[in-house]
């Protein structure tokens, strides 16, 4: 059966209404003009994992928080993670049984190959807090890695290797820095379209990894 574009959009919109978006922040506190904060005020069903800032860089604490939020949601979940939050999602998926997660949008994940800017914890401290090694097992749900070509925290070659290991689709954002307010991005309108693609899986349409 051939479905026209209007039917596809209607089915995807229905799936987006059915799913709960869980926002997973990176190593930051609450940022009012961050695109995740703005997205939380835009979509109908949204939960946000409380940001822990940079003074407590524990990955275990963040994985525990994510698990609590997901377990508190009734019905399907789409993870929308930014920066180190994408790695939190990957660590969580490696440790738990994410049966209700129907997809994950992983925006500009860092690869922790080099020292981060001085406002971030050191690589040695992050390693001691369990961030590395980064899990490379295939994710048990469809995922999209949205990558920047000039991200100061993510080497695109290394990130592409991780995305391939995870079985993720690759979405090239172009030169958007780290896709955060410091890079000039308060709003990220493209997020809604990518979330719609993930919710399309809930409507019965498959993503094909790049």
C-alpha cells in the first residue's frame, strides 16, 4: 500500500503525541536559552533529566537519574540527548533494559579524545568518574547521531566510528559548533523533524543506518 505525504505526516504526528520525549542534558546546569530548554516548552509530552552541572561529573549519578525518569513514564519514550548527555544515554542503554525507548536523538556527542575547554572537567577526572571507555555496543533502539563538522568537543572521524558501532543513522548538521548558545544556537528547529523521524518508527516506518 502506498501512503501519501499527508497520511505519513498524520501518522507521525500521532506517534509524537503518543511518545514522551525525555531530554538528557550534558555537563551543564539549567540554561534558559538552550535549545533543550526551549524544546521542553514546545512539545506536548516532555520530561527533563535534572542537570547536575559540572561540579559533579559522575556518569553513574546521571545514568541513575535517567533511569528514574524513564521508569516514571508510562508508554513509549524518545530520548533527546545533547553533548555528554548522549554518552549518558549510551551508558544507560548498556546497563539497563530500555524496552520502552523507541528511539534516541544524540546531538553532538563528545568523544573525549582530547582535553576539553577549561570550564569542563579534565579527561582524567572524567575517566575516573566512569565516562570512559565509551560503550560501543549496538544500541537496542533506533538512533540518530546529529554531528557538527566543527564541534570543538567531537572529532567527526572518531564520532562517525562510534555512530557506526551504535548502529545509528548519521545526520550532518554542518558547521554548528557544539550546537549550544555559545555557538549561537538557542533554538534548533531541526530537532523536531529528527524527533519526528524517530517517532515514525513508532508509526511503523523504519530508519536505515547510514
